[in-house]
């Protein structure tokens, strides 16, 4: 996913977090399910500690690679890298 912007903020619980806006292609499943699809999809990705320090102005316009794993019964982002 191509990073086009991010915003660091504080959650309602007072925890630091960030919203990262990314551009990606629609998946084949989305194309089959949706009535009409064109262009690209913009998606918000929520990032929490301890990964926040990886978000810098240098990550804009780079591909974000996400590593995720099951934690406490749900999928959670465990690492992010940029190339």
C-alpha cells in the first residue's frame, strides 16, 4: 500500500495512535462483489505503540508493508516497514 499521509493523535483512552492513509488497488473479491469499481481505494490504517516511531515524513510516497498476527483473539498489526 502506498502511504499518502498520516496523522498522529491521542485516543479517547489517552493513548498515542496514528491514522495512516494508503492507496491500494481493489482486490478481486471487491471487484466481484461491488456494483462498479474504478481507480484505486484509499484506506485508513490505525497504528498504535510501539510502532508509532516508524511513522516519519520520510514514509510518505513509500510502500508500507504490514506484518500482522492473531493477538487476544483478533488480528493486530505487529510490524510495519517501508520500501
